[in-house]
DNA sequence: TATAAATTCACCCTTATGGGTTAATATAGT
DNA sequence: ACTATATTAACCCATAAGGGTGAATTTATA
């Protein structure tokens, strides 16, 4: 049973797919329509549409409608949380391992 | 069809689950057995075992057997790749958005 | 108004996740 | 040799992902 489903979860899930990372990279060049985003991929427009929904769920992408076109743009804020989680743990863990290596090293007879 | 299945994918998938992040956090205090890791959770030992397998698949956790006990320990290296992907894109995107804000700001009559 | 374009919706299929339970395996200890 | 412990294996179940197709919806345009 899912209790909370944090935004961090959704962000990491969204980033854990190469197609979605490519979509984000495309959007880093500026606003784009769904069809434009889909063009480089040889999967259906529909699949791309679903990937976009997952990116929206994670608040990594925003949509604004202009007539029949849906214009997508980046919203990088969620990356802050993901980045800080990973970065803080990375620092902590590397530190602990280094410390452990020291202990083992100095115990070596 | 999955073509490559990068280590970055596996790392992000592994991190995108709160149970697995909690396991990593537990392991940051040092090597531990599967049973010890499972204790704080009210899910079955078996479920925890599966989570650990996913962490191993991402090379975030290493296992060494000592008799009937399996001792798990952290291997933080994969975090480097994840961190650098996110961090570099975060920087890029925030930059672009700031730039865009500037343009819009200066165009405002 | 009729048609074309841009998207999504509603389905289908397959595979993976995350949970469970009940064996099976391997090792420790008596 | 038994028995208990630590862990995985082999299943079952439900749900979500990731892909597809074809219809529906909305808006632009001839």
C-alpha cells in the first residue's frame, strides 16, 4: 500500500527513463509542442504523450495550451530536491568509506 | 524494446523507492545482514531481499557471504553518475530559465 | 461547413514492481 | 544426525510502465 508517494519518488521515477531524459534535454532548448518532441523518436506520438504525462506528474514539465497546440516547457525546481538528496548522501557515504579505509589501513600489521 | 539499460537508469530506478532509500540510509551506518536491514520494516523479509537485489543490480550495494549470513555494504560510486547528470542539467536549465526571465523582463513595456 | 491537424482517450498486450506465502538451500549449533 | 537460523527460490496477486492501435476531441483553416 502506498502511503505518501513523495515528489522525490516521482522525480526519480521520471528521470529513470532515457526517453524522458531525452525529452527534458530537448526542452532545455526551449518550449516545444508534443509533435516536435516526438519527432526524433521512433515510438508513437501516443507513447511520447504518456512520457510527458509522467514528467508533468513529477512537475518537471509544464504545459500551456495555445489553440490546438500544447506547449511544453521545463520546470527544473524538482531537480533541487533530487540533487540535494543524492549529493548529501553521496558526501556522507564517501566520507564513511574513506574513514573505514583509514581504520583498515592503520590496523594492517 | 530495451536497447541498452544504462547504469544510470538502474541507479535512478533503485533510488526512486522510499524503502530502498531507507535501506541505503541504514547501510550508511555500516555493514548489515539482510535480517537486520529488514527489521524496521513491516514488510516481509522476502520483499526486503528483493529490494536489495535491485540495489545490487544498480551496484549501490555489495554483498559478501560469511557463513550463512549475507553482509551488505554500501557502494556509493553509482551516485556520482546520477549526481552529475542531475547537477549539470539543473545548472543548465536554471540558467536558461533565468535568461528567459531576463528577456521577458526587458521586453515588458 | 467540411476538412485537416494536434492531442488525448480508451482500449490491448507484455513485462516489471512490490507485496505476499510456502518451499528449498546452506550453514551453525547441539 | 537433528534442529534452528539466514537467506533465497518459486510461486501467486495486483498495479504500473511502456509499447501499440484506433476513435474522440478540440481548434484552425480552406
